[in-house]
C-alpha cells in the first residue's frame, strides 16, 4: 500500500534535475520549496553575477536554513526535527556541489 502513496518526481534546482521518490501528499509542499529555493538562487545570482552557480546555491540554501531555523517551533540546534531538515538541505547541497 505504501507504493500507492508514493510517486516519482523530478525537481530542478539551480538548473539541475533531481529525481525524488515522494509521498503523493508531499508534492505541493516540495514544489513550493523548490520554487522558493530557485528564487533565492536567482536573487543571489543577480546580486553576485561573478559568482558560480554552486556558490549562489550554497548561499540560498544557507539563507533558507536560517529562515527555517527562525520559524521553527523548536529552534534549538538539538531539535531532531530541525536537525533532520538541515541534514536534508546539506545533502542537497553536497549533491549539487559534486
């Protein structure tokens, strides 16, 4: 039954495609977050035109992590929820820089 609740989705972040297997219910949230991340990357690219795309991606994801940290109901770094979210952001950043 878990297979029925999941689907394949390819998102594009900073011009690179990333195939994901997601829960169907998570798709709108994932698409919104991808859009936000890409908007932040574009802002950094406009503000720092001499920087490489990976630098803009790193700065955008850092800004996104800071925003997430500020709005988290458990802002302590030891919060498992926050640590998990930051780990996922770090994994995306690592993958983008490879």
